C-alpha cells in the first residue's frame, strides 16, 4: 500500500503478504519443505525423497517485440525462478487467457518460441490450458507453474546467505527495463536525445533477461568446488526482477537475516541501460532487471563461480560481502527496498495508460 492509501502496482509489499497471504496457506503438509515467503522465488516439496522445486509467475505477451522475442521473454521469468534454486527446470505448465484480438497466427509464433526454448533447456510441457476469454487484455495473458525435479542436497535456499560470503552481481542494473523500453518505445528515447546506436544497444539487452543458464552454471561450479566440503559453494541466488537491484539486495538480506555491504563501483554496468534510465528519469537500481543475478558465494568458491560465468560471456563483479546484522548498505549508506518498481509509472505513461 502506498502512502496515499492506493494499492501499489506490481508485487504486494511485505506487510500485505504477512497480514493477508501468510496466515492463509491451506493445509499444513509434511511434504512442503520450503513454503511461501515474501521476496522468495520458489517453494520446495519432498516427493519420494526427491526435491520438487516449484514456482508460479504471470505470462506477458508483447506483440510489438515480434512473436519469437516475445515468447522467449515471457518464458524466462518463470524458468528463472526455479533455476535460482540450483535445480534445473524440468516441467513447464502454462495457462493462457488470450484476448480476442490475438490471432491464431500470433499465438502460434509466440508458443513456438516458448516450446523451442523449453526443448533447448530439456524442459517438458506435461499439461496446460489455452483459451480466449472476454475481458482478457494484453500484456498479461495468463500464468505458468514451473517444476524442477532434483536432489535435496542440490537446492540452494533463498535464505542461505551466510556471514563471510561474498556477493556477486552479474550484468548490472536496469537490464530488463532498458531492453524493454528501447524495444517498445525507441521514438520516445530519440525524442529525449538518446542516439540511435545507444537505443540499439539498449534494445539488444532484452536478449539478456534470462538467468537460467547463468544460475545453473554458477550452481554447478559451486558444487564442484565444494565437493567433499561441509558447505555449498553458492549459498543463495536471486534474480533481480521487480524492485531491481535494490529490491533484490534487500530481499536477499531479509530472507537470511544478514547484513549486505555493496561497493557500487564493482557492480557491472551496461552504459546503454544507464543512458535509457537517465533519459526516462528512472532510478536504474530500483527498476526491474530480470537477467541480473545476485549470488552469495563462499570465499573459497568465488574464483570457480566467476570463471564459470566468464566462460558464458556473462559480466560479473565481486561487489560486496555478507556480514552479521541486518539491512543493506551501498557504499556505506543504508538503503531500503523501493516502495514501487520505478519502471511501472514510466511504462504506464509510455503505453498510454495515463
């Protein structure tokens, strides 16, 4: 809830989660090993001694991106929420509520791109639902549940960051926001003085909005480095979605009950993303940046994880430390989570919503 009493856009805040959602979670079952928590990307079930990681996310459809880009972009969020557990996504279960204006041809291209990416990642589609409904409207066209079946010992818990861990950050702030706005509204950026080459560079960032391969590579490198040890190499991972880097840092610290200190100069940056945010008057650290991964890593495993990400061509910086206490401090100054993702108001304005 915002200060003026109007519900905020995007994910509900911690107070709403704690007062409304947490007290009403259905039956208590012993097979739920990790249940819902604010800012946590996934849950974990025990099924016959194996871990089933599960996550549910909305599906967006943005025809202006073209069917193939729109399909990959939509899929990345749901798969990423399972991948940050360190367990490979294995099953994708979508439910589509399509507007009447989406043609069969448009949906076919959108779905083909999703299916191709699922096949490339070894993800099956065991069930789903597809329909057109009165009142359905772009861009939100449904939701999906993703499962990852693996071993309990491989699960990297969202509350696992420990004092002494190093904090790694990939790609940097505003990757998703810049990629999306430069792809959808290049003329608005040009009108604000952003040159054509920078707009093209920013639009290309939309291809960087998936964390799936990075998360799995980092988790595997951490496991290999820690083989035979008492603790995992990677102790926590988080995709910096709504609320951006600042929100993800605060969620990671709150989940583990730790303090995180960040050196902003060590965080990778995409100059085109910063230029886009400056032109649109968006705080780059407070806007959605799917594709940017935060990792808490044991000191002994840092080099192995950095090398694994580097082999994928992913920019990564050792940007901070996890300590005792609470809260997030950037360059020594305390920061709070954004009251609302900084991109929502701009999207509403550019899309003609206000």
